[in-house]
């Protein structure tokens, strides 16, 4: 549970840093979140940890979880979340979700 709270915090802090124009801090937040994702992947608990976050109240957290689940058994659910997020007319998440989906659909997957 503590890692999930920490992951949520990094996901939200990333967007705060982006909004403040601090790309270095945003990159550190991404790296920290990626380290947690690596732990879950190694343990085989990625979907168990992140799938509930696809319904989180925070769009920032939903985006992060969906992005990290695209190459998992939960990819269809993750894609649906990103498709919904790209429809939001406010903020930076919509165009970022659109770009994430475009790149994911273009690139080959295992």
C-alpha cells in the first residue's frame, strides 16, 4: 500500500513540475515512478498494483497507471482510460494521452 501511495505522489508531482516549467524535477519524478514499476514487474504484481488506479479520482494518476499498463495483460483497460483522458478539453493530459496512444499503436509490442 505504501508503494502505491508513493507512486501516486510521483505521478501527481510530475504534472506539478511540468506546470511549473521544471523539467528536471519532472524527470526525477518519472525516474522514481519507473523504479516502483520495475519492482512490481519483477514481483509479477504490476497489474494488481496499478489496475485499481485506472479508476483513481486524479487524472494524473490515471494517466500514469494507464501508461505503465499498456504492455501488460491490462492493456485494453489502459487504452480505454487513455482514450477517455484524451477527450478532456483542459490541461496537458489530453494531448499527452493522445500522443502516448499514437506512439504505442505505431510501435511493435512483444
